[in-house]
């Protein structure tokens, strides 16, 4: 989320600033990248239920995703709407 906001990527609103309280950073993680991410937490799982865009198998909150050491790219897609 911070990377997207910092680079002006459209479609990542991030209203709560990364507190897992708004779901406006919802992303669809490409299956090729899902193995590089930490498991989803209960809080993230609950918040995704209120996301404006359709929830899918690899839906995540962008603000809860941190790059692990040695991973230099993740592929994500942005829902058609966030609010
Ligand atoms: S920025 Fe609000 S839930 Fe991610």
C-alpha cells in the first residue's frame, strides 16, 4: 500500500493509513505471488468482508503485505472500485 500510494498508483485509496480499518487498499494478489506473502490474519479477513470490490480467492489488504527479504517483486491487480 505504501509503495502504491507513494508512486501515485490509481485505485489504492488507503483511507485509514494502513491500520486495517478501511479496506480501501484491497488488492487481488496474482497466484504467482501468493506464496511470498504472510498468511492472512483474522482482522484482515474480517475487514475484507466489507471491501467495496468483489472479494476473491487471493484478495488481501495491501497495507498488510510486507515484502519478505529476498523478494523483489509482487504482482497484484486492483479492484474496479474501492469505495
Ligand atoms: S489502508 Fe486501510 S485497510 Fe489498508
